[in-house]
């Protein structure tokens, strides 16, 4: 996980230098274990739905990698709690917004 965190931080810095924004999407397969148990490992592909949490660090945002990860994770669990096959997004506007 440390390598991911470092890579995300480097990519966010690169986006800032280029005048861009950053976004992180976290996805989770809904009911994966139940689908795998019922249909077997090779047959779950066409049946799978996902929930997605999205965090956005717009241009000029002081948001860093760690809070962006936390915010995407938070939005993922909010999406899963609301209903399956949903997405939720939130803008990270402060350095420690999560």
C-alpha cells in the first residue's frame, strides 16, 4: 500500500505542475462472495455490479494523497450503504478534508 500512496502523491504533484486536477476512484464488487459461491469463480463476470467512491482534488486544491484516499473510501462506503451499483463523489477542498 505504501507504493500506491507514494505513486498517487507523485501523480498529484505532476497534475499540479501541469495545471490539472486529480481524482481517485475506489470500486468494490457488490455481493462478490455470494456471486462466487452461487455461480462459481468463472461465471460471475456478466453478473457483477460495482459501487464506486470518487474523490476529486480540483486545480488549486491543497488536498494531498492521504485525505484523497480517505475521502474516496468514505464515498465508496456511502455508495454501498445507499444501494448497490451506485457511485458517490465529493470534492476534497482542504488539505485534510477526509
